[in-house]
């Protein structure tokens, strides 16, 4: 399947942190027959094992996006909520969100706070209900909602909601589908609750106990007007080989391996130094007695906004670099 079609499928699936079942279902349909066994752990991580004689290698990507969770249904039918995954009130106000059941609603600011500084407690979700009874037919406490902008492709770039997690998943899935033989013992892991403290990957990495790990994630593209230089990457320059982010300083051997593979195979690549944000790599690196960990990131414009933008050639480069690492003859750690 083409990368854009894969992105469409993944971005249409519901997957707020802790409620990744929709995304996991899409992935499960695609991984069947690509691995010797697959499991879903208690956290909701999808772990796909392709057996091999060499070192144990974990290749992972996060499934979840930020969103909101319904906390109160008011007598007038309006819904109050809490933010999940670090969204700020200004990011939410005036936005349309979609619940897991496909219903949409509008997030508004209470009139007394309109035009002023406000917090999430001053926001409410309007789903068109005329009272509590109608609202309770549509939603329940604990239901989640997320931004929803359908995927569109223009000039080799894709605009959609949720690309900061679904683009890494698409790259990892594509590498998995295109990989034939490998000398390594491979674990392809699609993780849960990355946005809420790198939670899922902690349990997955503990269970897999890998020798090597490559974490696939997103990084902010530093090519927008008046960029704040949080990161070092731009759209169109290829896969981003992670050097560091807010949670990890990658192992020098992992960086060298990925840089070398990109150079030898002619895979477009750039280096990622990301001053803000945290990736699952930080949790994997410190698992048990430590894991030799690197990262491959997809550059994303407007990271963590209601809609994000990626370039398909960068996504292609990420998939190729992940595949190259999986095929490599790796030394025992």
C-alpha cells in the first residue's frame, strides 16, 4: 500500500492516549503474516516478534495522540473535559474535535473568559445536545476526543491531524512490510500512552529486554517563518537521525550506525537535535541495565497542532533507514 494511503488509514483511526484500540486494530490487520507472533500487553502496546538468531532488536513507534477526556455532563447538555497529553487551552479553543464514535463537537470558551486569559476549566464541548438526557445518549464520562482534519496530499506533502504519531507508525509498518530477511531477532512495537509519560514503551522494553533499540518518532520542522530553533530538522532533507531530545542523549554507536547506513545506501538523512519534547527513546535507553538506543524521526511542521504537515519523501527515507538497520549485521552488545 502507498504511504499516503497508509497515513489516511492511521489518521482516521481514533487513538487518544490510553484509548489506542482504533489505531491498533488498523495495525493488526496489516501485521498479520508479517511476524511469527504478536501480542497486546496490559498497557495496550502491540508487540510483533520476527524471530532470528542475532541480537535482540526493538523497533518502536507511538500510536497515541493528545486529546480530551469527558469529565462532566452538565444539565444544559454541554460537556466539560480534561486535556490528555499536554494540550494547552489556547490550542483547544474554537476547535472541532471528533469522539471515538465518530461524532464531532466544537470546543468553546465560556463567555466570561472570551478574549481573556483562560484555562481548560473555562472551556466546554458543544455536541449539539439540548440537555443532559440528549448528551447522555451521545457520550459517557471517560469518552475521549481528538482533533480531526482529514488527510490531504499536495505536492508530495500531507496535511492531517495526528501525524506526529501516525507518520512514525506508517514508517515502521512500511519497513516491516518491505523487510525480507534479517539476521536479527526483531521486535516491532507500536506503543501506547507515549503522550502521558512514555508509559507504554517502558513496559514493552522491559518485556522485550532488547540489545539494540531504534525509536521512531516525530520532530519539529524548523523551517517555518520566524522559527524558534527548537529543533534542527527541515522538511525534504530526509530521515532525522536523533542525537538528543528532552528525554535522551542517544548512544554514539547507534548514531554512527544510522549515519553510516544512510550514507552507504544513499538514504537522505539529517541529524536531529531537539531542545523541546520527549520521545520514547528516553524510557527505552534506561530499561533494566540499559539499551543501546538510537532514534529515527519524521520531520513534522506545526507539531502538536490541530493539523500537521509531513513530506512523503522524508517518510520514505525513514522507512528505508529502519529497514536498513533491521537488516544489518549487528555485533553483540
